[in-house]
C-alpha cells in the first residue's frame, strides 16, 4: 500500500481530532491515576519508615511518561535505599489491557524479579456498570514475577513479601 505524504498527514490529523474529542475523559483518568500513585507512594513510605527506613533513604523524583491518549505527562518515581541496594517503584502507564495502571518494582540486584503493582477497580464497593473508572475506588494488586493471573491485594503484609523478593530474601509474597 503506497500512500502519499498528504494522505499520511490527513490520517494523522483525523486521529488527533478523535483523541481531542475525548480529552476531558482522558484528563480525568490521568488525574485519578496520579492521585492513586501518590496515595500508594504515601502508604509505601509509611510502611518503610515504620520498619526503620530513614526519610533520607526514600527519594521521590519525577519521570515523563508518554501514552497515546494522554500525550506526555509527569509521574512520580519512588526509590528507596535499604542497606547496599536500591528498590525503585516506576509507573508504566494507566492505559493497559485489563488494568487501570501499573507500577513496576525492581531492585539493582541482578536476577531479581520485576514485581508488578496493578491498579484495578475495587469490586468491594458497588458501582453501576457504566460508572467511569476514574469515578470509582481503585485497589492495588501485586503480581510477583510480573505474572497474571494470581495477584493478591497489596497490603503492608504483602508489601513485606514484595520487598523480600526484590531484595533477594527467601520470604514469599503473602507470607
């Protein structure tokens, strides 16, 4: 199929117009996603500090993410230093198949798994089927080794297992 440059430009403009019509909905989704990331990072920071990690070992920086529906936007990244190693929690995006967002937890240790933290609608709260995701409560699910299905709800206890895995300890998630 051979297209002229004018045809390519025209198709790209049409796609951009379609996306622009949905901007308010996508902005609400982005705002919810960023709120949930910040809520999760507050919980993680609290759990780490309760376990004896000093505030100076926890660093929150920013990264730029690109998603087709949202364009470029900034998200926080959380990095914690524990002993000789660093664990990083890096948001990947909010438009993912079967999820409303994903954060990957990794460490600087070789051969440790990537743990996926996946945002999903919290089904313990009733909502009508047509309620947009950004108007519902979300929960975080943890997937050791990145595999789905099989995830469990993230809590302080399952977070302990996550940290054990990424730091090469023998404790399993959920233990």
